[in-house]
């Protein structure tokens, strides 16, 4: 059976999957079907429940496992990891995370070749599948780029997504500005609107070319980079095109004090107020990360930031793992939820483990509200499935219900490290991991079975990723303030003792 699936990905005729726990959907809510069944044919769910009355071509029993809708990652890592570069190496402006003026004046350049950039997508997309992510909106760092992302690499991304069977929304990131640091440590902004608008036009052309490719598996989105690196004209035009093409648009917003202060200083308004004044906000808009808003402990300024976002229908993309690594979080998930804000989930870091991401989010939410009752397991599971589907305006995603897309994952609970189970989702939030995802079905195609992604050699890919990353590290002094040697940029946890042989 496994060889047959690995060869073509699909069975002919209806497939029945069964397990101890099935997370189905009924009357607008997820439901747990004990000893349940899911039946799909081609790309659509036919049945969820018990004792399917029809004929099926194939039956697969997964035993002590969860059959679940796949996760939707609205800010999905499509890069080699860059979090490690800054994790214990601060301040970021001194450690190469902001260009020094000397590097910018010399002329920034691409630190990866076009082939390496395409490889990164291949490497990252396989990791998303392996972690149970069935719909992804890729994100990559622009720190080591010449300016924005390119059509070439995203043509490659579309081909890779189609070959793997990953459901994606693609769009190269573009910007009209960039931060840089002076020799004395002052952070400033460089604007090149003409260049940014040219990149924007390329992104629009790409969106028009690829939207709906691979029988709808590959869709388009717009990805202006960060609010502080965008001019008003770029944001206005982006919003107009997103409306005309009816596609998602993602803008990193309210994610740092530098960003918030820059927007207030330049425009006399908070980031959400400024976006509202530009007519940018709508139900198509995705806003990672939403951690710096008026009324929070990080921003003294009074305002209506959350109300503006809520009233517009935009979605906050919650990325708790990467936010926590940088010392911030929502204040809080429970508060945002009670206000009626739309919340989806993103990983935006390595590993792209949505289960771990939800676990960290739950812990942070309970700490921020000083209450174990602040959030429950299902709140985060909903955000990672239904929240993402609603953000994309896709009622056929994020749920196992007749008529929905057959985007299904299997999470193995049979091993001794998982612990005890009184509720499968609660156990997932306590001791589960992306490594427990054993099987992934996207659009009715088995894209991973028994942990194996066809056409992806993890060992070979890991070796190539390491070689590329090591080369990037060797170039880091060129784009770091005062150009120190590598060993001064990246600290060691303990003194290293090397062999003298």
C-alpha cells in the first residue's frame, strides 16, 4: 500500500481513514468522534462520523492516533532558519540584523544564488508538510537580500509546491524602504520608492500569472514587507490590487517598538490608525504580529488600535513562538478573542512546528492573564485551523466536513513519550510535537506517509542547507556594523575547547 501511494499519491475511488480520535466538524464547531471515520474521494471529504454506509475502495486504520484537519500557517517559514542568528546575539543592530550604512552605500547584494533561493523553498516546504501544515503563506527574511524577493524564485516556489502537493498562497515580498544603522548606532531609514514600486509591479504580474495554478493548489497573495518599510503610495496601490484581484494581502505590523515609533513619528498616527487612513484595511488583510498596540504595557500611547483592526475584518496572525523568543507576546490572546478580533496562526521561525507553536501560545496567554482559565486547548486549535481558513475566506479549509477539501493529517499517539490521554487535543497541547505527524493528505493526495515525503531526501537536504548557511555566516561581517570578524558577531554559550591534534 505504501509503495502504491508513494508512486502516485492518490488511490482510485473513495478512501476510508479511521482512528481512535477524529476531529470532525458539526454545526459550526469541531467535534471529537471517538473511534471515528473520515471518507474522501479525490479532493473532497464525503463523510465524517461512524459506520460509513457506502462502498469504499480502500480502508486505512491508524489505531491510536488523531485524524485532524491540517494546520493553516499564515506566516510560514520558507527560508533557512535566521532566528538562530539573533537568538543570543544582541543588540540586533550591532549584530548584522540591520544593515550598516557602509554596506548600504557600497550596494547591497544577494547573499544566496538564485538556485540556492529556490532550494530554500524546497527545503522549507518539505518541513512544513512534515509538521502537518497543509496550507502555507510563505515568509522569508530580507536581511540578506539585495532588496525584495524575485519572480524567478517564486516561479520556483510554485513548481516545488505543485510537485510536493502543498497548498500555498505565494507572492514575492517587496518594499520601498529599508532600515540602516549609522556608525554611532543611530537607526535611520532609506527610501527608494521607484525601486519598490517596480518590485510591486513584478509581484502583481506574478499574482496574475499563477493564481489558480495546479488545479487551485497554488494561489496568489500580495506581501508588502513591513509597515515601516512601506510608503503610503505602495500601501494604497497594494490594497487596490488586492481588492481588484480579490486575494489576501499580508503586512507585518505592530511587531516592534522601532516600527511603532517610526510610524507615529513619520505620520502622527499609530500603525493601525495610519493603515485605516490609507484605506488599506479589509477582510483580506493579514497582520503579523499584533504585539505592540495602544493600551499594551509596551506602548504608552492611548488609542483604538485593536478596535480599528477588529472593525476592518483584518486578521491578527499570532506567532507566539518567534514572539516569545524576542521577548514579546499578545496582551493577550484571551483579551483579543473576547474583543472579537479574528486570529489565525503563523510559525515564522524554525522549527515550523505548529503544535509547539500552539503550546507556547497557551502558556504565554495564561501567564499574561495570570489565570489557567485564560485560554483552553481548543482556542488555539481553532486558531490554527478555522482561524486560518476564515482569514483566507475559505470555508472549504480547516475542517473535516462533507464538501470540504481533503486536507487531513494523522498525529500518532501510540508511543510512550506522548503520556496519557483523556482528551486528544489537550494531550496534543501538553506533550505532542510536529514530529508526531505521520501522514499528511492535501487535496486528496497522500503527500507524506509514515513520515516520508516522496522526492525529498532529508539527509541530503540537511547537508545542502548547512553548506548554504555556513557560507552566509562567512559573509556576515560585510553587513554588520564596523565589520567585525564572525566570532565577535556570534557568541558562544561556553568557551570552546578545540582539538590540537
